[in-house]
C-alpha cells in the first residue's frame, strides 16, 4: 500500500485535486480493462469512455469484446498505451493504442461547482476547497466542452527549510 506519512489522499473537491481529460493514466497500469462491443471501455469494471474507433490505433473495431491488463501508459496526448490480451500477460503485450481524451455524451457527465486552473499538462486543478462536494471520485464532469475524470493523487504535507514539520513521521530517517 501507499504510506500516508508524507501526506493525505486528495478528494475530488479538495484544493489541488487534478482532473484529467485522458482516457488512461499511470495509476491504471496493472489494472484490468474490458471493451464491451467495439466502443465501451471499462477499467476495473467501471465505465471510463466511449472509444472513437478512428482515434485509437489499431482500430478497436477489429477487437470486439476484448479483456486484459493495462501494461504501460504514457500520460499525454496520443501517449503510448500498451494492453495485454485476455491472458493478462504483459511480457507478450497484444495492442498498442494511443492515449486519447475522454469521449462520452453530455448526458453521461455531471456538472459541478468546482473552480479550476489549468495545470502544466492540460489537466485542470481545483482552485479552492468546495465545502459540499458535488462529485465523487468516479464522476466524469464536463467543463468547457471537455470531459474530465478525477485523478487520485497524494497531497503532500509541507516540510521545507522555511517551514519545517515538527512531526517525525514527515522527516526522512538517517541511515
């Protein structure tokens, strides 16, 4: 598991929380995926996006109803995503696809009162804490015509020379 000694897990509505447009992220590596039909992508059994079969390479239309494991993800527009087949063996990956933006209908997205700033890689970062969170970690939101999903990350505790932490758990032990 992840040690929380250096921080806390962000919630979807906490300041600094990141929301990404990309269908895949590094946190997906090792997780199971399933394509139902030729276009509905699920990760760990949770709906993620509708695949535009012309946007992913190879075209998913040739691989209807496939399952496997996510082996590698490069976060970025058209970043490389490597997927296994149903044997879930990443030593012999089966498909190389492009990391593309989420694609769904407006009916599948929820609206939110979150306020964002644009992050360095095009993701949206929550500006201020929202007292009553109106989304969940599984929500897909629409902002300015783009669909985004919450990207779970660790919010680090401050521990700098200017503002050192007094808690021993936040400090690196000596060898």
